[in-house]
C-alpha cells in the first residue's frame, strides 16, 4: 500500500474564551481562510493564545488565506507548542517527518506524535501506527502499530480501517480475515473508497466471507462511480475476464476507458489488448456505454450499504407477514 501520512484538524471546542476564536473557527471550517486569518491574528499575537497561534501557523505554512511563509508559520507554531497543545505537537511532528520548513528528523517527529497521542490526538495516533507498521523512524513493530491504530475511531480517521485491514490480513492469525473485513467495512461506511475495493477483493476471493461476485461488483462499482481509478480498472478486468461474472466486453471497454483517460497505465495496456477482441460495432457500443456511465452513474450511485439496509428491512417485513399468516 502506498504510504500515507495524514494530518487532520479536529474542531470540537465547546468553551470559547475569546469572541474572535468562534468566528475564526467557523470561517476556517467553511474554508473562508482570509476571514479566519483576520479573526485569529489579533489574539495570536498575544502570549498564551495557543489555539489561535496554531491556526495562524497552519495557514502560513500551507498558504491558506495568506501568502505562504514557513518562517512565520514556524514562529507561531513554536508559541503554540509552549502550551503543550496537541494539535501543534501533531503538526510539528508531521513537519519533521516530511522535512517541511525544518530539517527532516524522524526521531523528533515520533517524540512529538507520542506527546500528542498521549492527549488522544487521532492524527498523531494514526501517524504513530503507520510509522510502527512501516518501520519509518522506529523499529518496525506490528503489535505497537495495532495498539495505536485500534485507539482511533474509524469514523474520524477512515484510513485507519484500511491500515488495520491490511495489517490483520498479513498477521495470519485465526481471526485475521474476520477482523480485516470488519475494519474495511467500518472504513468503507465512512466512505473510504479504497476500502470498498478491499471489501470487493474479499468477496471475490471468499477470504473471510462467503464468495459473492455480485457484492464484489457492487463495491467496485460504487468506488468506481465516485472516481476511484483502481476500482474502474478492476471492473474492466472483471468483465473482460468473464470468470466470476458473465463476460461483457462492452462494459469492460467502458470502465477501462475511464481509468485509461486518467493515465492509469495498467488500464491503458488492458484496453489495447481488449480492442483486438472487439468488433467496430462493439467499440461503438462501448463508447455509448461510457457516455451513459458519465451521465447517469458517475458521482450518483447510492452506497451499497444503504441498499443492503433496504433489502434487510424488506426481508424482515416479509418474514413478519409470513409469521402472522401462520398464526
């Protein structure tokens, strides 16, 4: 899996000391960064206002609402760090891990992540889990990776479920596949598109679940319809091979074309091979299919979990009717 290092901002303060903070926070949440900057700046220039200092630092570092300036950003961030603020610790750890504005220093990054994690910061917990899983800045330790990752609510950090699923499958223990399925599903329910593909793979192979090609197709299709290119490629290959589902070169061509249009190399190669098997009439149908997908499917497909819930409710209602009749 491609390495991911994420730093999320969590905004959940219920007690506000400075009137400007609430207005700045609201503006920041709604991406009105220039307004947020103006609201936070006066308080950030006063000693001890660590939250405002953190936000001003963040906006300077990433050029949000103000011209990017690492020097000023780091200056404000250092002030916020003096108050042991977990968001500032997590951000500074991330900067050290990437060498953004400071020399890359994995050891310092881990130290800061641990301080933030001790305060329950989920971004720091995630980055620690990933670091121990990949041996990035620390000695690789799967047990510690799981320990950190399992502390994170997956609905807050959906990628956590994806990492846990991968780790569980690699562990090889008796319940690995069951635990992986639960982790991937939790992440997918929080709309992590790669986790839909992971679930599809499990249903296609029957690993930890009963084989179900139609479920695999529904998970792939949802992710593909919402722009996840590997899912578009998987659907194309699935229809082209015609093993677990009926072979359909028109659908295969349409999905592979979507992936290829985004320069997904495997899809470009597969599409070229597929064309050798298709008639001109088939290619014309595939082009029309692609237009239909773009108009009626992309970005519009409802989550398969909602569809499953509807099916369960319908089945429950039918069962109740049958029971009443038997009485």
